[in-house]
């Protein structure tokens, strides 16, 4: 697949459902819109994305001197059947100009090396991306042609690596069973995930605007807790939202420490 | 995926502390953890572990925060602790080993808490350091012989994961069966 590949986003909104991976920057900027958490995804040694995961993710020591690699991705944590809260009338992005860099960089995916991006230019079932002759060339000779947004997202992900590594260190220190749980997740066929809270990130990084971010998150989480209540299929989501809301409630009142 | 978050110690909203101390010492609350929560220095590192557990049970988390060693105090996720104190019911604290040497100590403990009806067992070994007469929490790790206790479903007749040698139903499982 070395020939030129065409792609144009028609803004159909079909890919605007379910979990949305974010940069830290975007997550904080949209704390008043998305229900946030951190998602850890182990990446297998030898897999196509392992190199990128080692660059953008964290190393997790296992017993016996071994090590695994995990991505930690700030995420808008939404059931796969739910639309993005920014989506208007199921079709239009309500924050189009300011949308997260993840959305601007579509269809490319920053946790995969540039030379392996071809597969992402084939729209998934139901997506209305234009890949016809009318669309501009987006990818050619294993190089991304329309690359500004891809580079912006990638640079933001590179810049945040030290913060994520500090966060991982904190979590490994205070959640001693985390490596074991990540290991279990990595054995799952579809690739498991471990979810950790925004409160743990704000605490670990001593975020100076923790209280402000928490007060923006609180109504978002309360709204999602209300939306998901009473749906047995979404009881896990409901439990997450209502538990995190309690944490954000406390954090929004907390007096900054360190004085 | 089941929601699950971890913490070092966790707490209950019960009224048990009106009489007997929630830390399972068998002593009255007034003669056990209460004075420590009110500011009296814990006489031993073990007493400090007990009082920190009790602090969760009676939702008095200032005590937990203040008994972190200064270099890790800002690591304490108070918001998560407050939530756990509210969501969990205390079943049991057992101290399996307490070794004090001068101004340092290692305490091995097992905690049973109940959350949304499910039993969670936390086993760990924590290090403490004495500074100006106060025993301060320094770090924790899973207790070695208990590493798999969290993820395994325990049978009533299996040996208790706390390592006591007794059957689970006669040991930490007893409280769980009773309620
Ligand atoms: S922010 Fe806009 S483009 Fe991104 S997922 Fe939401 S609706 Fe879609
Ligand atoms: S599915 Fe394709 S065309 Fe539709 S919004 Fe997403 S990237 Fe754009
Ligand atoms: Zn007591
Ligand atoms: Zn036992």
C-alpha cells in the first residue's frame, strides 16, 4: 500500500461516539465538558505499536526483573453507545474550531508509527469519510502529507511524557497491585484496560489548579451519573461517575497544600 | 470491568465506635483510638496503624493526613480517601506482626472492608518512622505471603489468606459470614 491515499473528513459525526483519547492539555481544557479518567493500556513487546508505546508511555516493572510497557491516556470516558457531549444533533461538532487535537488529527493515530498509518485511512463501517478521487491526498509513500494536526498532537504527547512518568511512579508506589492488574489486562484477548481516576492524577502531579478543574468536572460527572442510572448495562459506568463525583466534590473545596 | 480503586487503609460509617473501638483491639473506644485521634501521640507504631484505620471508620481523615511523613504528605489523595471512608463498611483489622526498632517500625496488617456488598481484603506491610514523638507513615507494600489474596475468591474452608493458619471461615471470613 505505497500509492497515495486520499482522505477528507466530511464531519459526519459517526466517529464521535464512545471513549475519546485526549492529550493532557485537551483534557484539562475540557474538564467542563468531558467526564475524565486515565486509561492504562498494556502494549505487547513485539507488537507493531511497541516502539511508540515505549516512547510515549511508561515502563512498569514486574516481579523477577521483567518489565512491561503501558500507555496512559487521559480519556473522555463515555459508553460506546453514547455520543460525544460536543456533538450537536448527532452530526455537527459544537466545538469544531477548538476541538481536541485527537479529533483534528483524524484519521491518523499518534500511538502508531507514521509508516504504519495506511490502515487508518480506510473508513470503518458506517463512517462517511470521503476517500474518493475528489478528496485530497493525505498519505503517500508511508508519509503523512496533510500533517500539521498530526504533528501538533504528537508533540503534545511527547511533551507530556515526563508528567505521565511521574504519575506512573506515584501510582506504582501507592497501588502495589497495579503491575499485577496490568499484567492480567495484557493477557485478555481484546486487550484489557485499567482505569484510574482524575483525582489520582491531580494529586500525584500536585496540579496547582486542582480545585478549579475539580469544580468543572463535578457537574459533568453528576450529569453522566444521572444519565446512566437505572441502566443495568451501564452500571459500571454509573458507579465510576458517581464515585468520581464524590472525589471531585471534595477536591473542589480543598485548600491548596504546600504552603 | 468492575470499578475498583485501591487505597492503603479504608473505612466504615458504622456506629461500632460508640462502645468498642473499631480497630478490633477489644478495648473501649475512649481508652483506645479516640485520644490518639484527638491529638495524643500514639504510644507505639501498632497503635498508630490502629488509629489510622479507626480514623477511616469514624471519618476523621485529618488524622490520616497528619500522620503521613512530611515528604509524602502531598501524595495523600484525600479526596479518594474521603470517598472510601464514606463508601466502605469496616469488617476487621488484624495486626499480624509489629516490629519496632528504635525510631523505625514495620507493621503487617490485614484489613477486611465491604464495598457495595463485596468483600475486599487488603494485606500489607507498612513502614513507620518516629519523629518528635509521632509515629509517621512512610511507605507500604503488599504483604509477601498475601500477594494473591486480593484477586482470589476464597473458599470458606480454605486457609485464611492472612496467613494465620486457620480456616478462612474461622478467621477473617467469620465476620463476613455474620453479616
Ligand atoms: S469533540 Fe467534536 S469532533 Fe471530537 S469527538 Fe466530540 S463531537 Fe466529535
Ligand atoms: S467518521 Fe470520518 S468523516 Fe465522519 S467525522 Fe469521523 S473522520 Fe470525519
Ligand atoms: Zn482502637
Ligand atoms: Zn485471617
